[in-house]
C-alpha cells in the first residue's frame, strides 16, 4: 500500500465519521442549503492539508477550520465597502443565523448579550459537545485556558439570563 493509499483510506474514514457533525455545525449557523457545500469545503481543506491534521484530534481541527470557512462564507455574502465595516461585531439576534435557530427569545437575548467569543464557546460546548482538550484545540488555546474560558462564558450567560429574567 502506498502513502497515497494510506492517506485516501484515512480521509475516507474521516469523511464517513465526521460528515454529519460538520453538516449539522453549518446548518445551525447559517442557511441550511449551504451546509453541505460548506462541509465539503472543510473536507477539501482537510485533504489538501492532511499532513497537518492531528490524527488524535481530527474533529476539533475540522471545527476550527469550519469556523474559518463560515466566516469567509459570511464575508462573501456582505456587499459592504471596507470603510463601512465596523471594528467589532454588531449583529442583532434577528440577523444572526446562529441564534435565529433558537426558539426561546430569552435565551437568544442572553446569548447575544454575552459577546461573540463567549457565545462561540458556549455553542461549541452545548451544540457540538466539545469541552476540555477538544475545545482548547478549536479555540487555539491551552486546555486550562479553554476550561477557564468555558467557565467564564457560562458565568456570563448565567448573569445575562438572570438579568433578563429579573425584569
């Protein structure tokens, strides 16, 4: 068996094992009709960079790549001159496809109020089931940093939700 055959066998296994998770990842964060195409882009990147994909952490690597792929896809959809691009994210809940799938208005509002990074961490944990080392790999930080970031994000969400419910 050649090295290329080994790579093809590995890649075929990766696609079979993780395609559903990636399609769901994209379907929860954007237009459902784009989910399969975006997942295919991630797998194309994985094939091109197969020597760089850590064999012990394939799914976190795929999710990290999916985050970049989704950000690029969203930028393509916005026809906005560079001078009008805001310095920080200013999305509203009804404009954010990631939050629009949530039916509970209080939860949507609380998630929107905690900030983009905290929201990403919470959704990677809650929707994709990541914590610990996998979350650290997706975020590109240490395990202890990921644990701390998840703890802080959970606290901010609890506080934001509590504020919303106290009115």
